[in-house]
């Protein structure tokens, strides 16, 4: 699936009205994905740190949007800008597979697979 297709899938899911559940689920599954950095064989410290920083920055974007929606105010980002910001950060930090995995888990509400390595 292309990056553009992944972005369209997330935007479509968010526009269908279940954005709070998707934002919460994606933030949760990203946190689970981040555990892989410190489980098993220890990766290079710089690589692990950059991965965790990227996942944290993505979670900040997600929770900012979630906070805005739960407070009933205007969204922190319009849908297209939110999706673009998430994937832009994921591309910069080489975490597109983790973001995609987390979004898929949140959208499908299944968790029968482990996070990508």
C-alpha cells in the first residue's frame, strides 16, 4: 500500500465519525510499538533514541487532536492536516510501518498481531 493510500485510509476513517476511538487506539498501539525498541536484542542507542523520539512526537500530535475533540473545542488540526502531519513525522523518523500498524489496529479494533520490527 502506498503512503498516499495509507493517508487516505486514515483520513477516511477519521471522517466517518469515530475519530476519538481511532486517535486513542492509534496512540495506544504506537506506545505498544515503542516497546519493541527496548525488548529483545538491544539496537544501536542512537537508532533506538530517534525511533522513540519520533513515536513520542507522533503521539503528541494524536493526543493534541484528541484533547481538542474531547474538550468540545475546535480541532487542533483539520483532518487532512492531521493525517499529513502524522505521516510526515513518521517518514522523517522511519516509522511509517509502525504508524500504519497502529492505525490499522485502531481502525479494525483487532490486536492479534505483534508490532512490526
